[in-house]
């Protein structure tokens, strides 16, 4: 049974003591591809370094919306240069975060940085990994409205394969209406550990209404560990717990969900093919 983890921050210092072992455990658990997204120019470089040294690891590069302190023409140029690497399959993690950022000026800067990075993704014909978090962790609000407006305008300007497979809304925590708007512009929806939590029936109901050919599974390691590891450090080997829960929700076998989501990831990211 082959699996993928399409979002894991293996460059984080929480993996410094056993990073090689974490990757080996993932491979032993059947993971054939792991995507490490960058958060700024330095972590993007580290993501590429990890991809270079591990056959199953690939990278995305970009500036996270809460890591824009050093976003400039020069640092963005560093990211642009990294994006030409053959193991860089996406631009990300980019997006909008109104949970940590409250000031209107900084929110406007987030939107501008997102638009610049989307324009670059269009230029180099690579999909995007999108972060979205609402103020107070609400399921709907200004972040959803602002993000979807930007993504709809961007996707309408695309052509060919990128228009058909523009990216993924990572660790989706919006409502069903936002998910449907994302699906309407061909985005995939990333599902993470909270779908396994006891109190997440509303989230599971949203996942139940999503088409399986648009779902990706992610750990967001070291965060959001699924049951039975909730509260502990997450790692890619745990992704099968997410696949198992999606299988339960959609009345499929875990092997079917593994095959479908692995194929979905290959469709979006191409993995260097």
C-alpha cells in the first residue's frame, strides 16, 4: 500500500535529533513521496537540501503569510532561483493568516505577497500550496473571502494543466461553501489529523461531501498529530491514520484511499515526471 504526505515540515528543529529515522519510518510505513514546504527563503533552502538528499522527499518554496518579515525583492529572488530545482514541485506555503496577524496594514501586505507569489507560480507553471487561517480559528470570515477572491482571479488567468490543477488548500479548516468554491476553480483540499479527533464530526461531514479525486492527505508534521498520537509530535508515518479515517467516512477500504490520494498527489505535483 503506497501513501503520500503532501505537507510535512521536516526542516523544523523538532526533527533535528532523529530526522533520518523519521524519514526511514515514513518509508517503512509505505510512504513513497513526502512534500516539505518552505516558510521563507531560509527554510525553502533547507527543504530543497532535504529533497536533494532523500529520494522520496520533494520540496515547495515560498513565503508563509506569518513569515514575511524578511520578504523583499532580494529574498524573493532567492526563492525564485530555488524554484528551478528539479525536486521543487510547487510554490508554497503561501496564503493568508488573520489568526496571528490583526493589523490591517500587515494583512494588506500578506495579500500583496500572496499575489506576487501566485504570479510567479503562473510564470513557471507550478501549482501552489495555500495556507488559510481565520481570526479566532473561525471556519468562515474575512480570510476566506479575501483568499477566494484572489485565487478565483488568479485561476481565471491560467491556461492548460495549471488551470486544471492549480494547487491545494492545505490543512483545510473552512466551511463547506469555501471548499465548494475552491473545488469550482479546480483546487484540491488537504486533510490533516484533526479529521480523526473525537469532537470533529462537523469536519468529517464536510469531508464526506468532497469528491475523493480532490482530496490530499497531509500530516503538517510536527503539528496536528492524529488520534492516537494527539498532543505528541507528529510525523509522516502517522499519515495512514488520516487515510483510515477518510476511508471510514467514505465507506472505502484504507487501501483504496491510499491509492486514490497517492494518485491525486501525483496528478497535482507530478513529482519530477
